[in-house]
C-alpha cells in the first residue's frame, strides 16, 4: 500500500477539451468528437504549500492547463482560485507537470485540461508501533467499484484511501483492490476532483473477502468538444455540444432547432425550425448525420427534428463559405455527429413529454463491438381528437428510429454501421353537412437510410475515411379531395451516396485533403393537380402565410429521373510562420447529370460540369486573435420534381452562388470567444416561375444578393455556466427575372438578436433563458381584390412584392431542469416555458373575405412544455 | 411541412387573429353574382350577362363591362393583367357595354387561345365588370365558358327557399316576421336536372351545385351549402331598426359557370 504523506493531495482531471484555437491555427477545425484516449498525468510535481495552509487546513485551486501534442504544459490559468498564495503555488507546480498526451483517433492532439489542485495538511503522525508484535494479524482482500451515481459510469483515477494510510487508484473500469486489510473497522475515503469528498466506515470480517460498490455524484463528466475531425479550416463554424443543445430554452432539446440560435439564422414563425441561413431558402441548407444527407429535417409541423437529439454527440454549423468537403448546397451546412455507444455497461433512457415518447438502449456486445438503438413515437394523434370536433379531424402521427453498431477491431480501424429513418402521416378531414363540400387531405412521408463508414489510419498520420449509404425515401405523398376536385402527388426516391476522403500530411507546412463526393438517386414522381402558380412578382403568397393559387391549369405527370452527381475535391493546406498563416486553395468539380422520362416522348438527358474554386486564408498575428477570409463558388441541383415536364422544366440548370466571407475571432479567455464576421452572397440561376405566357413553368432566371455581418460572444461551459449573444445585421434581395426590379427576400430580417444563457445550480437544478429580437419578415400586401363570380370568391391584387413588413418579434423563453440522481438511475424533469411574457408577435396577416380589412395573426402565445426522462 | 403549416394556419389551429364580418353579410356596394344565359356558347353566339349587384344605401349603381383577351397564366383563373389599373396595359380590355345587363357576343376564338383548361376541362373568355356608386366601386369577373365538344352547360335553377328544414317555403310576396335572436333554418332547393353530368379527362362526373347565402343582417352558420342542405340564419348582429326588411339572397352555382339567384325578404320586428 502506498502511503499518503505529502502536504498536497493530488487532484484529478475535471474535464478536458481539445484546444480550439491552437488546433485551428494548425489547420484543424475547431470542434471534434470524443478523444480516443484522454491525457494522463505521468509526472506530478508537488506544490510548495503557502503558510496559510496551517490555518485553513485545506484549499482547492482549479486550473486550466493547455497540454501540447508532446504532453508538455504550454500554459496554465487559474479558473477558480483560493488566494493566500495557493494560486501561485498551484500554477508553479502545474507548469512542471508532464502528461501522456491525449489522442484523437490514435493521433496526439493538443488538449485543454481542467485540473483541481487540492492542498491539505498531512495526517497527524501515527502512534509509535507496539514494541512486540505477538503475531501477524489476519487480513482479507478488499475489491471495489466506484461508479457515477445515476448512470453507473465507471470513474477512473479516484483515490481510495483506507485509514489515511493506504491508497489505491481506480482503473478505467472504476475498480480498486487492496490486497490485505486487517480485521475490524476502517475508515475509507474517496477523493477525486469530479465529485464531492466521500467518507465511509467499512467493517472487515475474518475469512471473508470484502466486495464494495460506491455510487458517487459526479460533477461534470469528461466532455470533449469537437476539435479537429476535419483538417480543412472552415472560416465560420459554430459547434454546439450535447449539453448545450439539450438546455437551450424554447427548443425542447431539439437538435436542429438549436441551430436557429446561432448567428446568421433567421427566425421562422410558429417554431417550425426551418433553417434560413444568410438569406438562403430553407432547402439550400443541408443537414448531414455522420456525413449522410438527411432528406427530411422535421416531423409534423416542424416541431421536432427527425433525428432524435439523444443520439447526437455534437453539431457543427457553417452558415456559408464552407470548404470543398461540402457541396450540393447554396446555403449553410449542418454536420451532426452521432454519439458512439457506451462500452461501460448497458445504459439507456426513457423520455416522455406532451407530444411524444422515446427510449434508447446502448452497451457493449464484445470488447470491440458496441451498439445503440432508439425509437421515438408521437402520441399527439391519440389525444388531439379530444380537442377537435366531429366535423374536423386531424390525425398527425410520426415515429423515427436510429440504430448503430460501432466496431473497433484495432487501433487503426474504426467501422460504423448506422440505420436511421423517419415516418410521418397526417390525415385531415373537414366534414360539412353536404358530403360534396367535404374535404380531405392525406400525407405520408418517410425515409429509411443505412450507412457504413470505415476509417483507416495509415502510418505517418495519413487517414482514409469511406462512407457509403443507401436509402429509400418518400419525400412527398399527398391526396387532396375537395368536392369533385382531386389532386395527388407521390414521390419516391432511392438514394445512394459515397464519400471517400484521404488526409495526408505531406510536409510540416503542407497537408493534402482530397476525395470524392457522390450523390445519386432514382426518383419517381406521379402527380395530378394544378400547375405551379405564377401569382405575382416575387412568387410569394398574398399574405405571409395564406392561400393563393387559382385552380385552373390541371395536369398529370408520371416522371422518372436518374440524378447522379459525382464531385471530386481537393484542398492543399499551406502553413507558414509557425502555422500562424494558413492558406488553403481548394477545388471541387461539381458534376451534375440527369436522365429522365426514359422510354417516353419526354425523355431527356443533361449534364453540367461546374468547377468550384475556393480559397481560405487564416492569419494569427497573436495567439488569441485570428483574421480569416474565404471566397468560393457553390452549385446546387434543382429539386428533382422541378425537372417535371408538366409541372417544371426539364432544361433547368444548377443554381449557383458566390460566397465571400471575412472576419476575425478573438479568444478572450480559454472559454470566452468573440467572433465578428462579414458576408456577401451573390446567387444566380435561381429557379423561379416563368414570367409570361409561353415561358416554361420554371426557369433559371432568379438572382439573389445577400450581405451583412454577425457578431458572436460565446462563453463555453465554465463554472456551471454557458451562453452566448449573437447579433446579425443583414439584407437579402431577390430578382425574379432580369427585366424586373429586385425585391426583399421572403425571410429578410434586418436585425436578429439572440441571447442564450444556462446555469447549473446545486441540488440538480439547472435554469436557462433565451431572448430573441428579430425584425419582422416582409410580405406582399393585397392592395385590392376582384370578385370572381364563378367561384364566389375574391382574388387579391398584389401590391409591391414583399413591400410590407410584419412587426418585430421579441420573445423570452425560460427553462428549469431538475434531476434526481439515484444509485443506479436518474430521473429528470423539465419545464420549458416559451414566450414567458406572452408577447404578441406577428407571424402573418389575414384578410377579410374581400381584402378590404386585414388583421395580424400572432405567433404562439405563452406555452409551457413539460417533460420527464429517466436514465440508467 | 410548410404546406401543412400553412394549412394549420389557415384553419386557425395556431395563432390568433381578430374575426371579420362573414362574406354573407351584405353592406354597401356588393356584386353577389354574375349570370350568363346561356352559360356556355360557341364563337359567334351571344349570351345575356347580368350582374346581381346591391347597394344597401340605395345608391344607383353604374356598370362598365369589358372583355379581356389576355389568356391566364398557368395556375391562374384569369390573367391578373385583366384587372390592372395601369392604363398602358388596358389594351387587353375591350369595352362591351354598360348597365346591369349586357349582351355579349363570343369572339371567334379557339380553345388554345384561352389558356389551360380548368379542372372541369373547360376554357373561358374573361369578362370584367366595374360597378360603382357615387361612394364606392368594385371590380368583378365572370368567365364565360367556350362551348366544347360535349353538350353545352345550362344554368341550374333555384326552385325555392324553404324554412324549418324544408317544411314551409319562404313566400316572396309575404315575408315572414322575424325577431332579434331568432334562428331560421333555411334550405335552397334546385329544380330537378340542375346537376348535369359531363365528362372530364375520360371521367364521368356530376356537377356539384352550391348555394351561397347573403343577408343584410345576422349571420349564417354556413355561408355556402350544397344541394338540399340546411343553413341557419341567426339574427344576432347587424340588425336593422324594427319594422325594416332584411334582404336575403341565394346564389346557386354549378362548377362550369352556371348560375341562378333568388331574392327574399324577412320582416324584422
């Protein structure tokens, strides 16, 4: 047994994160998944305790230590001091520490470690031994486990001290062992920086091995955030950790709605969560899960993402100017990385709230193979009929699932098999007393995807990652009946993708990232109904959300389309001046090919080859300041259904955009960042309705322009607090046809201010607030109306396109979480109070029957949402 | 999803907005219907077109009729340029008469000149009616169906208005007496044969007939009913002085431009 005889007791690592800015300076992205190997202190230096220790007996100093790839300490800051000379003593000692470096995917990486240095007086000297020992006392071994209370996660590195004389440290399974303990009562202490000191008395009986299990309440589990998965620098990229996503008020832990709180993302009414990024249309922003595109982002009404947030490890968001590793879109990119299944036993959760319920189970299968699986099902369809009348029936139902196998055969390879899918069904009926006037609407959408990914690490830090996926989607299927008028559409898509990337550090100053990105689909589309309307300049509805189209112009189409897009890319990262200057020229070759209506008179093929040069530059004049800029060209395929011979135009070309981004970021403290970004986007070939009779129904005439800037001040998790304030000032315009005047974009919002803050309180409480202020969206007002005698209705005559604007939006959301932690499981409850002061926020306008009067329709009123969750 | 959100919005499931007077409440200048007899004509044939217009203040109503020769764009019932106030664009419009009733001669056009067919397979010539009093003005449209290969459409005929679930007919000559708070169950009845059968895209369908209800007081629980179905007029608001008459109009329509209307009064005490 090892004795404890120093004046300082070693504290343990609290948490560690990869060094964001220094990693970024070396060409790494600022965020990454969990470390494959945490750093380990291999050389400890005892601090010289100040005289004040005699009076205070013990003291704690929490340090933030930057450890480089070699394991040496580069910098130490005091996160929480004790004063009286303790801080200086702890820093001086920590500067001499040596670590075994942390690793990501087997590669040493710089890591930031939070470390608590514990000062304590030595135990009083032991009484002198008896002069004669009559006989060796009987002993028995002690075995034990130290687990985190609630989820039973093993706690490694915990000091287990018996009688203040013997100490063992728990291993990575939380186990400890004392070979021999004398018969009788002993004191036992558990000491570690991740939990409060724990003292107990144990009784050792003769002839009986003692087995102990302790459940302790840990403070913060190790959290590694997102640094360095990709090598290419993104000029603007924000990352949200799981802890943040779950706690943002007003989002109910939804993974994609959390993105709406980041700079550059516009507000959408009714909490629908559409991502309108830097003035781009919602469909221009693409979301990926583990590198595979998600075809449908939201369930019914946009209130829930189709990907359960409980599967998410981290989320990264690039609003524009992103690298060549991504393409196919003109807006932003959301990268969702799912969490690896836990290997420390079987765990899971069950969650219930007013809208749906979900569960998840995860754990090891073998030493190298682990699994996780989750399912969510709505039950709003069960109780909604209680609130609807017999003449109006609404039955929305959705479910989604995720299942994952994770295989680590050796240190060089990592395989992952992931299945995920989603299903939405909606039935809506309005029954009048005349069956001929009754209407019904049925909609059913789904997707089912599977992916396999393989990461292989070669010698010399070169890596190869390959991700292949296949899926079957029904992106739209609807039947509408209104009296004799029947319309329907049904789209199906078989999707297949492949992405392979090689990352090769060729020289100390040069790294090459190259790969190929392939997306293909076989798409069928059967549709009967009205052709797209050409209501007015701008193509928008007459009111912000209301109906509009006439009902003439019916057509039927049976479309099939092969769309295969192969896009190779390469990026060379040049680093100069001790990596303070990074220049990354990049090229992506955007190849789009289409073959449609095969075997029919409408058969067509088309191909487009569009080079996409991009350039990123980053310069760090000082360690905490980085200046960055990027310019690039982007292309996006028209939606498959837009190539319909009857409802679209087979000759549509890809849309294009130029992104120009510049700004700087300043690291005020290790966890406090300030980022200022300016952006300009020029969009061409946008798909818009034809202008005049004889034009194709859809054309590539649209032009867009967006410019603005955003400011972000963000405090990452620190002392139980995280939060950020973001402000975006922007203007987004569209020009539908070259000979028409430009107008505001439908979601142009001049000012977007978001403040998010969350604080963890004692006793399992956590509170959070979110405040938002957003300029109202533009809309096209009706200036008059014409009575249509045939249909007994009024047809509005539009005023200037998007010439009117809704009133501003302001809202405060509050959230309180409470967690009860038991030995083997935990129970959490939350109250998410949306629109706490019941602001009347305009979301649209509605008119009377002849458009002579109008009224504002308000967004959601005060809305409490309750949730309950059990983890084990 | 956006479509669904709009649908829910339109249904009032989310959000709040103030309510307006229903379309059935007639106040000021209103054109309630335009009827063509016959409602489907071939090129070179004429039709008598009549506007049912009301000015509740008793003002005289002047009409100006025009034909619009600009075909609708896909998705439009009538080209929006037909309603422009921009004089430079009014070359699409041809003056065809004045007064509440005009005779219109179908021009020598072919179906392809008139845009895409509607859900009933028909194409139409667009007529514009500008009605005005000294205080108000309103613009209306009527699409006169071009005769096709099938049997031409005929106007439906409203045979009567019944009260109390079809028990007693409202007599145009002897208006029933009603009081504030009364609820009258009303039903409009079409003559037999009003709902004609026709073919569209190879599918045989029978016309759906509708009745739009209008009144100068009160509100209907349904502003539009189907054939031989009831609505309830509740005399709860916009009531006239005692001893006045409440005007009641029914406008019957088929899907192809066929129209008929009747007028009744109620004696309010």
